């Protein structure tokens, strides 16, 4: 006896597919929740953890960040935050051993810029700019002051009043010994509006701003 093959109506198949995959808004919410958890943990490590313990903590956080990036590869925000964690880990490690981590961070920022350069107030642009003036130049690394300045200015064009874009550009100006202009951007950074849910990061960044302001004004 031959079995009859019953086919589900197309409408029913479509309904089943809709239930099989989470809706786009649900994926977006999950991505945002994952990024928020990385942001909060990063702030605690960066601003409330003793320096000797930071490297190991950033290493663990980088693994978590990569998991979120792998889940949402088409979203710019996870790439940005994986890059930030990698950059922070590199800074905590220091020396030439940090260069490999900086290169990984660079790749994450470039991917994020390719997806959405305006994501998170242009954070990929400003963070990549920071790498370009912090990392040694050729033949040791990829550092390039001209690229750094161009990226930092692009970030400012995206978010002219954000705390980070103004602070990073001020830090670059101080590094280039343009202290008078640096003070102007530091003042803008201090006047930036608070970021809901990022109280620890805001407090820590304002401390960074005040320290750099003191250094610039005293000439140290």
C-alpha cells in the first residue's frame, strides 16, 4: 500500500517558519542586552579594579565579547565592544606583546565601521583613531597620526557633544602638544550629558578628563 504524501499549505509553512526563528526585534533586544552587559563589566574592570588584576579580567571579558559578536556578526555594536575590550586588554598588558591584541581590535573596529560608522556615537571611528596614535608606527606597528586625526574628526562630526569623542580628540591634541585646543575639547567633554545606564563609565571618564586637564594646564 502506497502512502499518500500530504503537503502543508504555504500559509501554514510560513507560520511555522515565523515561530521557528526569533523575530528581528527580539534579536535586536538580545544583542543590546549582551552589549550592555559587556559595557558594564568593562567599566568595573577599567575604573574599579586594581591595575595588576585588569589584564586577566579583560582577557576573560574578551572571550565573552567574542561570543556576542559571533551571535550577531551583522550588528556593529558587538564588534565595537569586542574591539574596546581587546584594546583595553592590550593597554593592560603593555609592551610589544600587546600589538597582536591591538591588531585584533583594529579589525573589529574596521568591521563595525563597514556595517555602521555612526553606531554608538561613532565609537568605532574614535576608538580606531585612538589606536592609530597610541600604537607605534612602521616598522613595528600600524600607528599613523594622520589617520588618527582623520578618524577622530569623523567621530566628532557624528557626535559633536559626546563625552568620549571630545575626550579622545583632546587626548590626541595634547599628545600633539596643542594644549590650548585640547582644553577646549576637554571642557566640551565635561559638559556632555550623562549616559543612562553607564554611570560607572561616566564617572571614570570624567576623572580621566580632569586628570588630563590638570596635566595640560601644568605642562606635564
